C-alpha cells in the first residue's frame, strides 16, 4: 500500500508468429483503493459468484482492494493504438 499504482495487462496471444498481426491487448493504469469497511460483504459476493475461491477467502491473511482505472490502452494489429482516459 506504500505505492497504490498498479497496471493490469490482458492479451489474446497464442505464442505463434501471426500474433504480431493478430494479437489484441488491453492494459489499464489504476490506483488500488482500500475496501476494509466493505471487506466482508465483498467476500460473500465473491464466494457466491466464484465458490472455488472459498478456501482462499477463508485464509486469515488475504486482502481485497478495488481498482480505480485512470487509463486504458488498447493495441491491435501491432501498431493500432488507442488510449481511453477516465475522468
């Protein structure tokens, strides 16, 4: 929590040579925010939606946070870039 800046990256690459032209990526710059006051409510919602996480969410040292996205970066066809800034 000393540095709340985070980045998340998603892509559809298949690790083949055509990825350079076919891959699509999205990355997001975000800030991690505390959810301590809603932690138990969020925990229950996560377990309802993803019951396979129950073991993890029953561990005493897990933590939850929300991400406030500042910018999205989208790239496809290797050089088609778009930036979406959130207000």
